[in-house]
């Protein structure tokens, strides 16, 4: 009888030990990301980015690095390299679990400085770009959005990233809901398992929290923006072939309606849309096809040096 009790106590002890290890593992996952780099394209003064940074700082070492001024619509343009070898940076805030820097540059500069400069000895687990006010759907990913451009830069450098857009900073309730949701989403398996070169864009309808109908993982719409230029001014001096001209851009909207399963369509229905993206633009299928057609490439006309 005493032996049976001993076995029972031992068995219970093993179960408790295993259960404790199980909980410990779950807590470890919940603590990811441990270090976060946050940026945007609206500038360091934007209230939404501070709300997001403060929300992350409750569970992660948080670094906010954003432009001194609003740099919306600059995609992943950068001052670093050909344009400049130096970068002016000022620290704007230093507190418990939250440090903020303002950069005289673009969103891509902020990410590059954060990863290759500020945090090079303690690299971030995740880069968050946003929260931007616009939706950043369709062609915005390639031609306009500095929010997405920053996330693309992070992915190009090999770090998982999320670009979050679509929040009215005057709606305090939505600011609170969205920041809480982004923090929880960042801890999800979806984000933790992003591979090098991958990133996500998240577009949240600018509406009341009760009007959000759900969340969709979709593809980015393909129709490109239709636009043209109209010459509105011209000046030429007599006898001079050179002219000075001004051409005005006219945006005509999309060339065709987006598909029913695109980011634009679901966003318009009131859904949060998540679009998986990748920085690698290599077309492997096209490479193999062109190799088979290599005879069609004209021979180089220059003489071969011997």
C-alpha cells in the first residue's frame, strides 16, 4: 500500500514537472518578439506611432525610429549611399523599455539606421512600420507607400516585418483596439514563422470598431493606376530650340475593377486585409524559359580581345 502511494506521488510529481515545462515554453513564445523596431512614413510627431510603441514597450524592448518630417508617398527611397554618406539623428526619448530617435531621412533610412546602426549589436526580432493613416492597397505597395517601403527595406535586409495602415488618430477607441491587435498579431505563429525576404501588409478600414466585419488573407490587386500627363505651360525664347514646359498629372483611377478576392474588394466590404509579400522578384520560371530561347539573343558585335 505504501509502495502504491509512493508510485502515485512520484507519477503526480512527473506530471507537474512536465506541465510546468509546458507552461514555460508557452510563456517563452508569448514573450516573442523580445526586441522591436518601429517606424512609419508620417514622421516622429505622429500620435499613432507613439501609441503603438508604448503598447509594444509593455512586453518588448522597443525602439521607435522615424523621420523628422512627414515622408508619406516616398516608397523605399533612401538618402543613404549615392546621395549621402552621413545621417543626422537625434534621440527624442529615453525611457523604460522605449527609446525614440528622429532621423533626417526617409522611412527606408530609418530602418537601415535602426538595423545596421542603432541595433547592430542587439538586432530586432521584428520590424513594424506604421500605423499609417491611408489604406495602402493595390499599387500603393510599389509606387507610393513609405509605410510599405520601410517594411520592404527590413525584409530586404533579412528581418521579418509588418506594414500596418488605415487608422484615424482622432478615434481614440480605434487607436487602442488597433494597437492591441497589432501587438497580439506580432506574437502570432504567422509572424514568427516569416522567412527571410518575406513581409506582411495589413490594411484596416477607417471605420468604427463595431463595423469591422472580419479579417481576410488575400492577394494584392493587379490592375494598375491609370494616369496621363497634360502640358499646361510652355515657354521658348525666339531662335532657341530649348523649351521650358510644365506637365500636369491626372489620375484616372484603376484601369479595371479589382477581382472579388483582392485586397481592394475585401477592404471596401469592411474587412481587415492581410497581404503576404516577398522582396525577391526573381522569376525562376522565366529564367528557365529564356535559357531555352538563348539562341534568339543577338551575338555581341564587338570584337573579342585576344
